[in-house]
C-alpha cells in the first residue's frame, strides 16, 4: 500500500523571524518514501537542514515579515501491518542497558519521572515487568486523560496531565514516558504522521505523538492516546520529550493562520488522494496556544 502525507502551515511574522523546524521525515523513513518532497516556502526562502543530536532531520530559515507558508507533499510505501506487538519482551536491569538508552531513563523538561515515581510504583509495582508493565501504563494513561484541543498548553507537563486528566496527544505521550522512566524503563517521545487507516475516520488530520520504550534489546512503539496497534505511522522526530523536537520554534512574534495535515492511503487509480485537513483560523488558534510565540518566550508547535 501507499500513503500520501504532508502539510501546509501558514504563519504571520511581525518582523524577520528565525524559525527552527522539525517537519521532515526521520532519516530512517527515507527507504520507504517513493515520492520525496522537500519543505517548500511561499514566498521562496533559503532553508538549511541538519541532523540533530537525536538523529532527526531539522531545518532552519529566516522568515521575512508578513505571511509565510510551509508545504510538503510526499508518498511512502507501507506494508499495511499494524504496530508490532511483542508480549514477551523483557525489561532490562538498569545496569544491563546500553549506554545510549540511559538518556531516556532520567527526568526531562516535560517528563518529571522523579516527581511521579512514588505514584508510578503504587500503580504499577505489582504488574509483571517488561511488556505487560508498559501496556498497563498505556492502559492507565489512555483511560486517565480526556483528549481535547482546548486542553492544549505549551507548558503542560506530565505531572500537569496526571493531575488534570486532560490533554492532547503529546500529553498522553509525556505522561506515559514519565511513568515508564519512573519504573526504570527507558522511554522516549516520538511524533509524526498517523492517518485513519484501517480504523473508522476520527476527524480532520493532524500530526500525532506517541512513545517508544526499550525492551528486549530494541525499541518498541506504544500509543497511549489510541492504545491499539495502528497502521501507517510515518516518523518525523524522536527526543526526550517535546522540548527537544518542537515542530516549529520561532524566535520572534508569530501567529498561525493556516494549518492542514494529510495522511491518506492511496490506490493506483488515485482513489483516496483527497487530503483530510484541519483549518486553523485565528479564533481556532486560540484553542492551540502552543502555536503562538510571544517575544522572549519559548513556544513550539507540537
């Protein structure tokens, strides 16, 4: 099967503004992409790309004052198989973990595993170690958090999501990551494209956040928001949490005035190529405050 995926995001800048982007497919996905497309801008702007410390492809540019549209439209091949489930994947003792997994075992900006440690052990200390324990954490987060774009906040942490029981997909991922780390399971944040392939349509398209854990000698995908194996994930970025991989970081005052994302299965006859989109008007943008950056503050699109 093939999946068409992409985005069109329009922002308004009051003055020339540096932007740092995390909107490209992860380098590991390149072998899947059969129609590649760079990030295009209107008006045309010079974009430099680089690989960051987590292995993600990032981009940087200087946006001129006024309106800027970012767009990319690509096609990837996919096996059509859902996320891999390995129920007998074992949890490693901390002393046996590979060195590069240790970074994902400690607290980070949005994942205060130290603060949640006592609660995590109370909730999951009696669950079997390994895959069953991670699944129990995903089950808990899935049931505990109510999803809604109106609950989005650029400063919400795992502790905030735990206490309020409300959030967006990144909050599901942050809380699951924090609880896994509190149980000595390396866990990292991931985000990318995930369409309604093989499941009933759930609404307009958007980016999606999930989490990965290190069990049985490799990393595995879990998704606390949907809490079921899904088809057609296309990874963009990984990091300790969303602070490492904001989709757009702006270093000046910006406003998001247009936002569309599509992730659709396409056939040889072009069926299904109409993209599912979500439009962000100025009023709707107020429900997603993480899209707006104010002077001297850090803001991210995630």
